[in-house]
C-alpha cells in the first residue's frame, strides 16, 4: 500500500476515533440530569402545608413535596446560616471549621479555594454551575475593596456564574454582586463598609431614629438603608443599593435567565432564596395577604417564586431531567431583630410544627427542616422517615453523576434520595452556635452546656442545660421527657458514639454573640 494512502487511512482513523470519543462525551453529558438546590432562609419544619401547616398556604412547595420524596427526618448541619451553607456545599461538618459561624459582611471567604465543593465536583463531570441568591460564606481575603473585582468569591470555589448578596439582608453591604463585581456601582461614589466603626456623619437608628421606617428590636441599629436599620456601617455606593421590595423578583429573574441560557448543557443551580429571613419586606403584591404580618407574606411570596421557577423549567422542557432539592438552612424564628408583628400575628400557626426550639437551638427545630427531593418521572412520590442530612448531598450526587469524590462526613445516600431505599444515616452530629448535639437512630442526646436556657431576644430555647439530655424522638418528637437519668445505658451508648466522632465532651464552650 502506498505511503500516501497509509497516511490518509491513519488520519481518517484518528479523525473517526476523535469524533466517536467526542460524540460519546456529548451523549454522556446529555444523559446527566440538571441539578437544582432551592435553599430557603429560616424556613421552619412547620411552615409548609406538606409538613402540617394549616394557616399558611404553600401550594407550590407542597406540589414538589407531594410529587417527590418528603423527608420527615431531614437535617441541615447547623441551626444557623453560615455553618449550614458551608456543610451543604463542602460535605464537611461545620464544627470542623473554627470560623464557620455567623459571619459579618466583611468576612474573608470561608471555603478554601483548594477545597472540594459540589459545584467543583459537578464541573469535573461537564456541568455548568451557577449560584443565585444569598451567599454568606465570606468574600475576598480580608480588607476587601468593594470597588474592584472581589476575589476569591463563589467563582473561585466552583461556580461559573454568581449573582449574590454578600451576607444577609439585614447586614451591609446592601448591594448585589455579579461574578465578583458590585452591580450598578458608580466609581465616583465608592462603596465603603465597616463593622467596627461608623463613617463620619453616617446616620444610624440610634442617632437618627426619625429616618427609620422599620423599627429595630435588638442588634439592628447601625446604618439605615431604605429606611431599614442594618447590622454594620456603610457609606457610598448609592446607585448600587438594592430595592428590598423587588429582591425576590430579581433573584427569580436571574434564576430563570440562567436556566434558559444553559438549557442545552447539564447545569447545577444553587438558588438560595432570601425568605423568610429578616428584614421581611414583601413585594406589594403579597403585602397583607397571609394575615400573619410580613413573615407570613414573604413565605407566600417565596412559594409563588418557586412556582414561577418550576414553570420556567417546564416551559423549557427541562423538568423531567432536573433533580430538585428543596430545603432550608436552619429552623424558624419569629422576632429576629425587628418589630414586624411576626410574634403578634402568628395566631395558630406553628413554624416549628411539633418540634422544640428553633433557629439557634440544639433542640430538633434548630436543624430538622423541610427536606424535599423531586425528579419528575424518575422518583415515585413517597414520605420517608430515613435520617438524611444536607452534608450527604456531595457524596450522593457524586455517585449519581459517576464521580468518585466523597468526604468522610458525607454519606452516599443516593438510593435514599431517589426512593430506592429507606435506610438513611445511622448517626449525625448537629451544631448550634459552635455547640453540638447527637442524633442516632430514634434518639437525640445533648451534652451539658453552660449558657442561658433561653435566648430571650428571640424567645427560643437554646438547649443549654447543666445536665445531659436524652430524648426518644420516635415516642417524644417534642423532646418533652428527658430520659438521661432513667435510661443510663442508652445515655452512655450515645455518649460513646458521639465522642468517637466529636471528641471528648467539654462544656467549656465559648459563648457567641447572637444577632
């Protein structure tokens, strides 16, 4: 055979081989499901109709629950926001990271850029990754200049696209950040932020109460933005300040745009909605609709928002190839710093359902939250009492997409999440403001801790007690009967298992300032 013919055949074989490999890669990508996390902020176990709420109507969240798997023992890793978000994205218990606590808006990035995260793992498998909504995991490396590109940010820990608020709605800076840049910032009016000292002449709720439209109750008396006193001090950046009334619509628009742009490739969207965290400022379309004040109104708004987002998935032909996880970062709180009638207008509604405690608490309502997995046409509707946790999503999703990524804390429960098994995790360490409790089987154990029994500003039991607490959750979901003294055998078993994971029990825990 002439050499020219041989060379031509070799080139043809190489071309065909490369083409086949590329086609196989594209086919593999097409088979991968889209993955969406809808992550609410302070939404309680009892806030959804599917979880027993009768006074609030949440038809869209209920539809997801009733069309998928509704977990009755689904947990966040922590009873506060920053640690939970850290655990969700990294698959690592937040108590292993000393800085995983409620962060100010100026905190440096908590997740290390070298650390594995869910978006990083999914990117390795060909996913486009995006975050829309609340971040609250720190930005930059300290001494941040908000007027330049902000780095590291979500974009450096696995997200191809990000449109976020830095911390919480009640903390400065009150601006949106897109791919590391403050949106709408005028360079002639630089943005400055400080959590220790006010800027000269800056009005606060203390110095200028006449400028306040939403009255503060505790901890929210620094810079006033849009008539709302916030935590921290801020000056400049006037053109970039968000509109509180349209925040939910803004995030919905960005989430919908993201889906439409990336519908032809597998995508992961972390849609971290802003509700019902304070300040609760519903769009006028929802104001007064719940009869429970702003907290009830913003839950109605959140439900509508989720419904509109699901409609977009449906219109784009994506719903049947999209795995949706709906959950919350921690349990509920009524008065969380503002006088907004949340306590006065709750009526018969029980945000925690049958559970004891709430946000900040070591009791069940601190970390047991709504936890729903929906995959239209792939997951049969069911109610599961399997114990699952948000840290398990990393290893589970890795298994789903063919990745070998895992962490020692994250268990592969993909069969549980997709309804093929009801055997969840056997044990779980839960955290609240640096203190930890333990769940194993049907039992919950809280070690002795110093500190107040009740966080008086928010009227929530924290779980602090000088004695051990032991509860049988199957028989006593409301944790009313402490069995530590009457069942020493079970208590000692629980302590031994807990200490194997957590280390020797010590009640000399640093008290955190809560706000």
